């Protein structure tokens, strides 16, 4: 009997994945639980095991194809000994397996839209309201009929009836947006559409922090640990969030409630050859600077190798982007939705600075805080940013707050 292996639920709201490579060929005999395909989500590369043994009949999609949860990946002619078939478990949750369909048999029609519940994420509902699109009139293309932002935007395109314009001839190369880069583009657009974002900027004298790092670097190097400014940025931010918890939160748009997070799990933007990845360092409040440096070093290495686990890319409550390591100064970082804020750290440089009424050369750090204006206001954001900067200007103050 033929079995249809479908893309399982990978968890964390992942609705689709890109097929990066087939690990088995058509006609090949495979064992149960043998990896058969490598897919890429907005989180990581994942090898999917087959829930059945048998012969691969057909790859239902080519490599680089984008498939949705529930789409058929490949068909398998089952081995005769596999008559007892347990349910197929996805990485997270259970995806019901397709029943074998006899030739010529038609599937049962889906429930009518009039009686079905409208299924859409809060950000999509907000987008629909902003664009004046009636969700009840749309057919969702997401898993289980989930209405996506793309469905809403497609409805606008149809109603506007813009005449097609033939693109001008160009000698430039066309390169498809795929993999992590395609997912990043979609997530950034979602973040911009789902938040009322604004950026606040300030500069701080971190000369004492610079000297502290210079003094401690050689000792950690002997332990094969590379000390950067990032652990200090993380620790200072975590302490400031204790005083300003609205920035360590998530907005429940359905119930119009702000959920203040009790723990600080910080997403750290890492630039890789495949694109931006945001591994999560958990429980910042329980870890020392040295512990954070070691964990960052490991997560960064696994991000560049694309061997990082899905659970290491989930559950951030706040995000930090250290673009200063690439020479950037100020920026307007985009919120890592559903976080409500992100801190951008620029390049530390020597600048003339007034210290106790005297001009001196100091090490100056530019900081850029982007936050969702729906959950806080500019005055509180200024105080929050100043609090972070205060800890970095006087690292000893962290000891007064450390538990």
C-alpha cells in the first residue's frame, strides 16, 4: 500500500519549510525512522525521518521548493510487515496521516467557510483591519486553513485591479530569494506590519568597561574563551529590564493584554553566510559574564555551522543586535516579533568627551533601542536606555544589583 509522508508540524508556529536536499532517491528501499529529507525553516536545518519502511515511489517536490505543513513530501510503497501503523508524530505535536486513497476515489469536501471558524494569527487580524479586508471572505492557504498575511495582501492586490506593467528589459542577474534570506524577508515585513515601532538613540562613556575587558581578556583566553563586550551588554540590559519590565513582554492582541515575562531569555542576532540567525540565551539573570561568554561562543559556532537545534532558536523575550562589531554606529533595528523591543549596540570608538568640565578622549558607545509604542512611551524608553547605559558606564554598579 502507498503511504503519503507529509510535512509534519515542526512547532513554534512554523507553517512552511524549504526542501534543501533529498537524502534518499526514488526507488530506494528505506527503513523506518531513516532520515529522508533535509528541510530549512526560519529556525534551522532539520532532517526528517520517515515514519514507515518501504520503497520510495516519488519525490513530490523538487529541491528548493517551499512546502506547507501537511503537504505531501514523498510517497512510499510500504513493506508488507508494516500492517500495524501507529500515528505519525511530528517534531512537535501529531500530524494525522493521510488515509490511503483508492484509484479514482475523491477526497471528502472540506467544511464550508460559512460554518468554519475564522483562523488567523493576531498580527494577521491587525493587518486585515488596517487594510480593510474581511477575513470571513478569505480562504486560508496556511495549515488547517490558517489565513496568512500573504492571503490578506493577495486580496488587496485583486481588489485594486492594478493593470499589469511589462517590466523594462534589464541586463542584471535574477537571483531567487530562498532559504533563510526568504524567511528573514517575511519575518521583517511581519514585524513592521504588526508593531508601532519607534527608535530611541543615545551615547555613553564606557571607558571603565573598556579597561575592565582589556584586563580580563588574557585570563579568559588561557581558558580558550574569547571575551567580547556582548556579555556585558546582555547583563546590563537584563538588570535594566528588572526595573522596566514592559520591555521584557509580549502583547496578547486578541485579549488586549500585556504579558510581562518573569525570566529574561535574550535572542542574539548572529550574522552567518546563510543570513541572520537569532539563537536564544536563556535565564540571563542566573549567569555570570564568564558563563555568558562561554555560551555565546558555543551558540555562535553552531549557528555558523547550521547545526543549532530548534529549541535554541525559540522563546526569546528580548533581542540584542551587536552591529558595532561590523563597524555600524547608530541604526533602527527591527523588532524580533513577538518581542516588543530590541537593543542595537554600535561601534565603540574614541571620541572627545567632557569629563568633570574637562575635555578628554574617552571610549563612547552608541545605543539604539527600537520598541513597540503600543506598550510603552518615549519617556520610559529614554529612562530604560539611560539605565542600560549607566550600568555600562559604571560596571561596578552591576554588583550592587546582582543576585
